[in-house]
C-alpha cells in the first residue's frame, strides 16, 4: 500500500485549521452558516441571523445581490481567467478607471490585489520603491501605529500594532517604528463621532523624525479609523496634522481603508469623510462586496509616474499576483459598484448616522458598558473586562447574540458593529435592544 494513500480519512471537522478562531472551542460547538440573503445569514438549523458586521466588514451591499450574482455568472462563461502579467482584459481597465473617478484628488492609478493584507504589502513596497526610483533609496523606514491592524503578512504585521498578532512571529521586519495609539485619551469617552482630544498625538511623528532623521523614513501607514483593535476614531485634526508633518519631511502618507472604503463612513472613502488626501490608499473587502476576494491600491499620479521612467520594454514594478485583476473579481466588483450606485449605498450611512448614533448611545448607563463610540455605520461598545479574564465578557455577548439571532464581532472586550449599508431602522432597533438585554444579563 502506498505510504500516502489515506482515502479512508473521515469527512469531519478535524482537517480544517480555521483562521483567527478558537478551533477546539468551535469544533466542540460549531456555528455553521449555510445561506445568506439581504441582511441575514441562514444557519444549518434553519435559524436566521441578522448580519451586524457585513460578513467581516465586506458585504456592504448585503448578501445575494442580483447585479453581482449575474455579473459573476455571465463572466464565468465568457472569460474565466486571463493571465495577470503581460496580458490584459477589458474589465480591469474599466474597473480601474471607474474607481479612479470615484476617488478624489490625484489618487488616479489603481493596482489590483486579492485581499487587504496584499494591498498593504503592495503599498509598503510601492512606497520604498518610489523613493528609490527618485534617487532617495535611503528612505526605507516605515512607521505604523500601536493598535494598528494592517493584515497578517510580514510587512503589515510589522507596521501593525496588535501584540497578539505579532508576538509569535519573531523579529518581524526591521526598520519599523510606531506612533502611539489614540485610544482612551482623557476626555474622549462617549464621543459622538470624532473625539475632541488627541490631535497632538500626531506629533509623535515629529519625535520619530528627530530620532531616525526624516531622510530615512519612506512612509507612515494608519487606518483613518481603526476597526480591528476596537473601533478607534481619529481625534479631530489628527489626520490633518499627520498629513502636514509628512509633507514637511517628504514622507508618504498611506491610509489603510480596507474597512472604511465603500460607504462605511457615509462617504465613498475615508478620504472624502476626513477631507485629507494621502499619497496611497489601500482597499479590499467591500470592493467586490466580499463575494470574490479582491483588493485595490490607489496611488497618486506622481507615484506611478516615478516608475515610468526606464526603458519602455522593462517591467517597471516587480510585483503582482496571479489573481491581480482577475476577470471574476473584476466582474463582481463592477456589479458591486453598480449596486452601490443604483441604491445610493455609498452615502446611505450618512442618512442613517443620526439614528445609528442615538441607538449606540442608548446603551449609555447599561451595566458593564464603559465607553461607546460611533461614526458612519460603525459602533464600538466597550465593556469592562472581567477581573483576570479579559475578552470573556464580550465573547459571552457574542455567543448570546448568536443564540438571539444577531451576528456581532468582538475584539478584546469591545463589541464592534458594522452592518451592511442596506440595514433598516427596525433592524438597528433589533440589534441594540438585543444587545442591551444581553449585556444587562451578564455577570
Ligand atoms: C485595516 C485593515 N487592513 C488590512 C486588513 C487585512 O485584510 P485581509 O483580511 O483581507 O487580508 C484588514 C482586515 O480586517 C483591516 O481591517
């Protein structure tokens, strides 16, 4: 018998190593999704679950949307795959042009990836290579921020600032430093929208310039609004100040918009919302409504132009993915943009944001709640951790909400909500009433 013949292996839960999941806990008590439509998932026992987090901040148009389904069905019979390198297909160019028109300012060039993590790696490599192409090869240092999340690859992990995501993986990339995070600044509790205090935290960049010399710094990367570390909003004036310091020192500013792009803040991008134009913007998730993996990196013309200088028969940027701009993803993204446009979803968050804000802050005074934060269609509900058992209380809310028909996400002891942008007011009421009842009932 061949040593590798193993066809009698059972079809069970054991083979699959699940990402960012407590595997043993899950497999002992699985939560299986078998369908999705509109605002709801269907579970294996037939129950419906209101999607309070747009999948993973990606299904901004909700689930099973006809335009997207039809676009994919059509595409797969027409052109299933086309080589990503030295070949093109029309939908890549159509999508990039359309995205460039949506994005304000000089961010007119678009590079396709397959995920947020890949968008971040692409952006970091672009930043370093851009400086080198301009004769400033000494600018290699990258600056991130504590509590930042930029995906799970080595560059993103290194500029990221979530200890649990970093500590198992050695020394990470060298030449990286971090700004302080802006969470928990005095006077900012229960802020409605952007908090008032903390713009001066951007001055950390001045200190890092003094420490390392600005001529060694290629780029600063921040999430304009941090989701993964528990919904951390930018203090008023903070992003403007970062932009100014970057400009003073020739440093590129990268906004990681993997969760904020495509309507989450009530505007197409955070760039619109905060009226600050970075040099590079990373996106993914809701670009193709989470249906097919896809990411896009937007860069200012000056960055693209800096690469377009050598002999014309030479590859200008030695970077790309087999699935960069693949036809299925492009079709899904075009169907997604059609849906966003036809239903006004990229600004619907703005129409709903007052109602949403009132619902979020209705939890003020609820037992265990120590802070509430909101912007656009995002909420952060911070709970007091159980003594000696961080994360336990929030995870219990997650499990009880699941039983009650609501999907939420927790990070640390913060509950994060980011529903599809098609959510109705009655569904907002259901989400917050359910949460209030559950939170009050906890030890
Ligand atoms: C800001 C940010 N950047 C990057 C990523 C990584 O995206 P992905 O999981 O698609 O690699 C995420 C994912 O949540 C994110 O929130």
